[in-house]
């Protein structure tokens, strides 16, 4: 995708109100930016949300409900301290939550963890987006790069270091959304999970 392009995935019950959770994908960033920008997540930043931002100092992963924020970012426990990364390289990214601990992995290595209770995060009222950051007075889509194999699950698939899968993700009984992005440039994308 180029700067200014974004994807909107309609929100559904299968993508919302998680208590346990994994979001994972492969990401290759080619275009820098001067501020925060959503890679994948629910469209707005406040409320019962989940996502990962790219920022000038690294990745900002987070989940939150109306009272608890776990992760990195403006409201996180380490504001403005991201997980560093290299542009122009493929990275496997995974966010997990097992009901008590939030974890963030880069290429299978645990890069951040935080304990806390977050309930019912992921709102039914907001879509899932790629490269779109929306706030009260506007929106932006500043990233440029590639994203592949986005999978969202209702379990914490990873709790310690692991070897990222080197093949297309497979749908199983815990898969709530799965996008292979094999449709071609400019085409509609399709969910390969049982929820469609």
C-alpha cells in the first residue's frame, strides 16, 4: 500500500468483545512518517480498542477497555517509548492477551509484556482498519509498505518465544478473522475464516 491508501474491514461479533486474543501478521514498512499511524487495529484510539501503531521510535501495541490500558503509547505505562524496528524488512508481529497478561512479539521474540485485566475489548461500533488513524478532528493514512497474513484469534496463541510460521496461516476453531491478501492490487479482500 502507498501513503493515503487504507483498508476497512467491517466489524462483526467475531472480531469484537475479546477476553483472550491474538492478532498477528507480517509487516514490511517502506515509507517513514513523522507521527503515529495505525498499522492494524480498531479505527479510533480511545475506548474498548485494540491495535498496533507505527511511531517514529518504534511499534506501539496496545489493548484497552474504558478503564484499563495495556501496552505502549500516549496512555501506556511507558509513553513515547516504542519497540524499535528496521524498515524495509519483513517482521512477524503478534499481540496476545490471555486474560491477565498482554504480550507483544516481534519475529517470535517477546518484546514487551504487562499484567492487567481488560474485559470486552474490541467495539462492535468501529471497523477494523489497516493504515488508518482517526481522531475527533480528522484522519490520516501515512504508512507505505506491505502487510500479509492477518489472523485474529480468540485465544492467546503465544505466551513465550516461538518460531513464526513460514507459510499461510490456517483457519482453525479459534480463528475469528483471516486475510491472505492474495486477491491482487486494488481488489476487494476476503476473510478466509469460517465467519467470512
